[in-house]
C-alpha cells in the first residue's frame, strides 16, 4: 500500500468494532505502547479519567501494577522490545493482560488478543489501536462515529488547502511547534511525531496552560522566533483555555495558527485533527521530495541494538 | 535576594524536613502544580510508583479522584489559578487535601498546609516542594541527603566550567534539546523550563526510549540539525537505555553531550543534574546579557487574563 492509501485507510478504521475484555475486578489501567502504536494509549488517557489510566512508554511496569490492574499491550508489529518486556512483567505480576497487535511475539505470549489487520505502518494503524479502547470504555454514539468517518472522507477527497499550509513550513524550512490542551494534548504530540516520521523535520509539542508558565518567556523574547511555525487547535470548550490561547498570542507577539475543527463530538474533532496532521506532514514530505514511508533510521537503530 | 543567591539556596532546601500528613485510607495520589511549582510533582511521579501518582497541570481534577485520593496542592505563591481551581474541586470531591505553599489563597482554603519560606522565585523553591514528598514516601538515608547537599555546595563554589558549556549555546544561538530517561525524564523537562525562564531561549525536552520511535528520524535527516545542541545524562542504570543512547548517537550522527553525574544515590544524581541545569541556564542568561529573574511575560499574561 502506498502512503496515501495508508492515510485513506483511517476512515475505515474508525468503524473497527472490536472491544477489549474487561476484567471483573480492576481499579486501574496500564496501556503499554511506543511511538505510532503508543499514541492510542496517550490519547485514551486524556479521554477517559473514570479510573486511573497510565500510558506506559518504557520497559518497566510501575510498582503499583497488580492483580487489580488491567494491562493492555499495544504494538502493531507485535515485536516492540519495550512492550514485550513490559508485558512479560505484567503477566508475572498477575495483571489482567490483553493485547492489540497484528501478530509477532506479542500474539504468542498473550492469550487475550485483538488482532488488527496487518500491512500498514504502525503510525497508520491509529484507528485500529484507539477504537477498541473507545468502544470498551466510552459511550460514543454510532452517529458520532459515522460523522467522524465522513469528516475523514472529506479530508481524503479535499486537502489541497492543507498543502498551502505545508508550503509555509517548507519555504522557510521552519520548525513546527504544536500547542495542545486537554483533551487534545496527545493530538499535538501526534502531529509532532508525524512531522518527525513523515516529513523528517524536527518538530515539538507542548500544551496549555503549562506552557504559559515557562515557554511563553522565550516566545516573547523572540529567540529564533521567526524560525518556528506555531499551531494550536480551535476547539477549546474551556473559556479559561481559550482566553489563555489569545492572551499568549498577544503577550508573545507570535503568529499562532489556529486550526479550526468541524464536527460536534470529541471523537469527530479528534479524528479530524489527527487527519489534518496526517495530510500536513504528508504534503510537507512531498514538497521536501522525501519518502514519507522511509523510516530507515529506526531500522538502522534496531540493527545496532540487536547486534 | 539576587538570582545567584536563589540558586545557592537550594542546598539548604534539601534539608527541609517537613512531611505530609498521610491519610489513613488512600489508594492514589494527585499532585497539582504548574511550572516551577509543578515540577516537583512531575519528578516525584517518576521516583515513587508504589501507588498511582498523577502530576496534574490543569484546571480540572480527573474523574477518578475521590475520598480515597490523597491530593497535594503545590503553589509557591499560593495564588496559581489552575491549582486553586483544582484544589476547590478536590475539596468538593472529598479528597484528603494538603498543600505546600508560602501563603496566598491556597493557605486560606486548605487546612492541612506545609508552609515553605517565602521570598524566592517559584522555580527556585524546588527543594522545598520536592523534599516533603520524598520525606513522606521514600526511604532516603540522611547520608544520601547530606551527600546531595555537598554536591550542590561543590557546584555553588565551582561552576565556571559550566559557563564554557553555556558559551557553546551562546556563540551560535543554538536551541538546546535535552533527552532524559526514567526516572530523569522530568529533570530533562526542568532543564527545558530553566532555559525558557532564566536564559529566555527556546528549548525542548524528550526522553528515551520513546524518541527512538520518531524524533530519531529528523535527527538523522539533518533537518536544521546544526542549529540545536543536544544533551543527555550519563546516569542510566538500565543497560538497554545506555545502549539506545549510544546507538541513537551513531545512527543520527548528532553530537549528544553526556552530562556525567557524581554521587551514588538517585537523590544525589537528581539534585546534581537539577543544579547543573540551574547554572547552565544562569550562565547563558549572563552571556546573553539578560536578567534571569525577569519573568515579565508571565506577569503580562496574568494581567490580560485578569482584565
């Protein structure tokens, strides 16, 4: 599948209806995953706060993980070494373990597996990874899902205007900086990682209101300010955050690009923003004449680690 | 107090012996704090994983916060609006609430208060904020504390060599990027915020192993690579992380500056690294002829938010 078709695959993924098996007696959730597979856990952690949820992106599980912990291992390939290590610990600790994967070692060490279709880059499987979490824990209407799918379809058919945005980054070789806020902090981080992986550009993310306590200072002081391009999302429903976004622009004098979001529900807005970032980084890769699929740096690294 | 004396105050703070009152029946901890006051909760969250700990840097408490939640409000001034809002919610939700503050509104709404000495910038009170958490939950020997104090004292008396490091950033107006790893992720973030607040330079942090799944790609592709200066810490005790740090340098070709850490215990290494970052950013401010104390951007922002 070429990369454009991978991107277009997302609208199918939001209709992935699998659910995780919820243990009878549990009081916290640990979701292990790295990079393109781990982002689903990070996004879910913001969406669901009825129980403590920990998005784990490391080798070791926290000490508190016990028999009353629901542990979800996420690795698209099924062979991510950090996730395998954490999952082995979780099994030994007596957690209720399940996994989302297309196969690999993970499939062989975990009993409770939701298999997702293979053939994609891990970062293009976000819908497959995220929807089982949403389906299992959140009440999202089928209408909201359908509308999210429609928004993705719209973006798939018309996104040339996002290319114009990519050109602004390209022309001056800018460093994108994406500012999120709850519950979209991880969407900002997703953009950062898509800039890294697809367009191969350095990029960073941060979030309101925390950035108003530190990063706002160099923003105002113009340290290399004209070398960045700043983004935020136009979907805050908290008036205090909206005020901060505007005040931050005013105090710092930076041009803060607000990406507006159609859609009513969180799921619609979220998937729209995810896909906007997909296309922004895809177009930037094309402008830079760079293959968005190429992740040879990660492959080189794995070779060294194994050697 | 001038800023240099604020920095030198830290070695006194590690001997701050206050302890939080631990509720009889609790199963999770939420620590609310922003910016320079919030960093203590972020650091503690990595040090202590026996129970779920949430470092909260937002207005709202998570849904799971209940009567079995120990809630610690941290605000040096006592007037941080996000912390006040979250604390009011925590009181209403029936959490066991205590606070660490030098006064302000927080002192008047929370019964259980540990007062810390006033007169510092919030970011210079890290020892006062962090030690009560460490004293209450971690077994740290008084010898380790004493040694940490000695290391800070050493840095206070000899740090001109850190100025040489600051000069490298200054000469080419580089953007510092600091790579941590567990349990030093938040120390990398602390450096980032100290670069922001003291030296008024844009700076970013990230952590192993997650960055090997995305950021390594633009590192290799040399996107503006010569405009950054990369740091990591020389104190990983996990062989897999150490291997990753070296492999990341090899694959990407970046010059990754390893900051070595004297000391045996986690507390020694941690405070040493914190203070190294203090001096690095202080010297950079001086080289840039910028007042490290000046946080007028934050004050301007507050005025707009109140107006």
